[in-house]
């Protein structure tokens, strides 16, 4: 239902796209809505998200990733053994640094501190933290800030340090994608998403379509990624969603929760830099792929950046999936270890 608040939100996000296009700034469909909605949120404008439309937009990225995982990519997995083995160590170091930072420096309770430190999925960490007795509002702001800062920093580093233009084709235009493949992608997106939700798959909107698209890609049934227009639409809703996480933020929250999230994002960036170097030197990974594989942003956002950078999408996504699995399945064990040392 298109309420007045929702229409206003769409107008703000579209104005952001227009402003970024006019100023020739990078990633206008991601950054335009993100910063426009962030500014509107801080100004206190009443906004409303796109609901299930935003969730559906994430299925596009799941299909894009799955379609990029070919038998050739799968054959390279043994070559990733060293860098994949670094992921659990990476998550452990983040926890050992992050939990004391949030608890002792920022003054959060230990449950909130733990789930604020963990670089898992945004929604998953907020939900798990709330169920464990943490502060969901603080967790939302901290993780939203983490994603915002990381997603802003990475393109700056990619254009500066790596000399990339971030204008690689996101996909073929819709007119060049066969209609039967487009129809198949829609089926993959819907069945993967809803089927994933039905079995309780975390991040079902991305991982459900990703798993299904991967199976069909490996089976030589799916041969195309979603068209560029669909990926641009996904960027639009992702950017809008990040900015809108700051709705209703108060000065006190800006000074405490958001500042804590921003400071921790810088710490994460430094840790990611160390592991990127190790993955490059010890694991033999290409520098760009190592950088994007260890960047502690959201899975959807990292997928978009990998696409526009022309990086090896399969390599990067396999590492991010490994990180999510380690965080979510290893959470109880790590929590006991960390709290035992910092409590």
C-alpha cells in the first residue's frame, strides 16, 4: 500500500539518485538513496520502507550470485582452502577486540556488546541479540552505522588504492536476456525466497535464491545473471534501507550508539586490512578479491560492489557465506569464551 510516508520516502530516494547522477558521483543507485534517506532521517522526516518490495529486491542479488557460480568456480574452492581457513580466525579476532570495546569503552551490557561486535547479517544479529536480552535499538543503530561506514569507505579505497572506476557492466540489459531465462530467474527468486523462509533459512531472501540458482547454474540450466535494470533496482532499495535505519535517531543516540558503531567500523576496517594482506601474501588470493572477501559489510552490499568492480563474484561470496556460517553457528561457543574473559 502506497501511503503518503512511503511515497515521500520514494521521492527522497529518487532525489538522491538524481543528485548523484547530476554530480557524476559513483554508484548513484546505491549511494543516492542511502545518503538522501540518511539525511531525511536525521532531519526527522516521516518515512516508511517499501516492505516486501525491499526484501524481494534482495532476491535479485541471490540469483546474480548463484548464476555466477559455475563448475569452473566450484573447481577453484580447494585453492581457497587457506583463505577460507582464515575466516574463523578473523571472526574470533573481531570478537576478542569488539566485545571489550563495546562493553568497557562504550558501556553496553555484555549481550549487546557481543552481538554488536559480531559481523553477521544485520537482521540476524539484531534478532539474536534481542532474543538473548540485548538492546535491539542500539544493535540496529550500531550495525546500520557499520554497514554505512564500510560501504562508504570501500568505494573510496577501490577508486583510490586500486584505481578502479566502478563502472563495470552490472549485467546485460533486459532486452539482451532471453525471455525464458528471465522467467526462470523469477521462479528461482520466488521459490528460493519463500522456500528458504519456510525451512527457517537465515537471510532467506538472498541465500534461498542463491542456493537454487547455483544448483541450476551448475546443472547447465541457468546461463545468465539478472539484467542490469534489476540489479540497479536492488541497489536502490538496499541504499534506501540503509539510510532509513536511522529513523527517529536522537542526539543522545547519535553521540553514543552511532558514534560507537562508527568507531568500531574503523577498527573493523583495520582488522580487515590485516587479513586482506595475509590472504594476499599467504593464501595467494588476488588483492582485490581478498579485500572484498574480508570487508565486513553486509552480504548484499558487498555483492553489489563486487559486481561494479568486475571482481570474481564467486570467490568473494563464498568467503562471505563462510563468515556468516561461522558467526551464526559459532555464536554460542564464542559467546561463552569471550564473556568468560571479559566479564
